[in-house]
C-alpha cells in the first residue's frame, strides 16, 4: 500500500548505481518531485559535468558517490556503506529512494545508521545473481546478494517491484520481512510524447537494444537473425548497445563473430529514437527483466514487440495483439516469430498500433511516477 503521511518540502535522495540512468530513466521522476517543492539530491557514482548539468536542469542537486557496482569484495562494500552513511548524515534526507542492488542493500543499511526516516527500495529486476545458472561466480554472487537483501530489507520502509514474479521470488527466498509493505509499479514508465509514433520502414527491420549480455538473449537474437538473413537477405537485423563489464557479458571476439554473420551493430547511442524509428519490429529475447525500458520506448513509438514469456517481459506483450511471446533461450522459436513479420508485412503496423495504445494506457510516465510518489509519501 502507498504509505506515509505527506508533507511539503521534504529532502529526497534518489540513489542509483549508473549516472546516466538518473537522467534517462528517472528524469521525469526528479522533475515531478522538484515540481512539488521537494529538495532533490540525485546521487550516483560517475556523475560528470554533462550529467550534472542535466540533473540541475531537472531540478536536482547532483551528488557523486563512491559506490562500487557488482563487487563481492567486503572491504569495498564497507567503504561504500561508510561513504553513503556520511552523505546521508550530511544531506539529512527525509526520504531515500534507491534502485538496483547495491544502492538498495548497502543504501538501506547506511540510511538506517544515518537515521533516515523513510527508505523506498525499488527492485528493478533480479539481475545476474538470481537468473538461472550454476556457474561458480553466479552462485557466489547469489549467496552474497541473498545475505545483503535479507539484512537490508529489515531497514526498508517499503519495497516496490516492477512485476509480480520478482515479488513472489523474493517472498519464496524469505527475503521480505512479514511486516514489510510491498507494492508494484509499471517499470519506470515512458514519456509517450518524447517517444512518439514514427512511420514504419518499407522493408522488415528488426532491432534489439541492450547491454551485450548473454542473459539479455543476444546469442538467440544473433542466431535467429542470421538465419533470417540467410532466408531473406534484404531483411535488416540490428543491434544497439555496448560491451559490459558484467561476468555475463560476451567479449569483443564474440561480438565480432555476430557482426560477421550479418548483424549490424550500431553501438551505444545517446538517443535511441532514430534506431527505433528505422525498425519495424523490436526484439528483446531476455531471460528475465524487471520491466524492460527499451521495450516500453519501442511500444510508445508504435512498434510490434517480440520478447520472451519471462518475468518482466511478459507484462509488455499480449501475445498475438501487440507482438509475440517466445520461450527464453529458444532461438528456433524466436526465428518462427520473426518470420511472421516477413511473411505478413501488414502485421507490424497492426501490432505497432496496439503497442502504442498499451503504452498510453498502462505505461505513461506520469501515471507511473504518481505511484512512486505515493509509495515515497511525497
């Protein structure tokens, strides 16, 4: 349930692990909080002057924090805890809203030590630690994450999830205290004005936007896309994204092999709208998500979606209406879905229109932010 008694002009820290996400994913939330008269501090590691200027334009004060992403080193975790505790003591926030694992877990413990009144944990997905797999590093990461979450959630005021599967999984793993309020929100939402419908290309064109991780389904996309191009050489299959430092990332040599199979790599783009406008179908064969932002952006621009029947992904598609759901880790099933758009060119326009309607009705950022503001009692 949305909680807490509202009061005007509160001090709010929005804490993330990746500086660009503060602007791209949380910019409208910052504007909404600042617009209500709250003093907003946007905190993350790696805030350069460009991002700092963007955050100030949104109404926030940028705060660079020495937060270590995805580290199993206990000394690094302790240093992050102490740094966050000191920042919270200095800023004296009434509310902290944190998203992704390190800000949520270490941030919650630091906020309790600094006597912050309200801590909102936004669980944006289970990530590498809890995605299926039994590699030694993943198992060790899973154990560390379990221990951190279990302890941190005792210091959380409300835990907000982006899909019911993640909330159910956290309950199954006994990470949620029985008295901890929980809630659901439709991802980070999408600005349906900024991501507006664009005319479809004349020929089938398939696009995937993601970090180049195995768990994002890049290998399945490459396999299905390469086969489709062998059958229909005029079809375009494109990637937007970048090589990541995650242990789940593919390496540069594998990326080159994917490109050699005819998959065009556009690299990392500051503005993905031209790439989405150039595609007719958006594809994300991810194994698990919180709520995939790239899919919401493609829906808002009127694109049919092919994604997996997996947590977070399945919430964005009504199978056969605005796209198709396929099993995770199944390149053959993905290929079958992609072929439908080549065999029936009108399908992309029909399903794209349905995607746009869903984006407006379910995922508009104004409605999503209102839910977050209610949970934060702002």
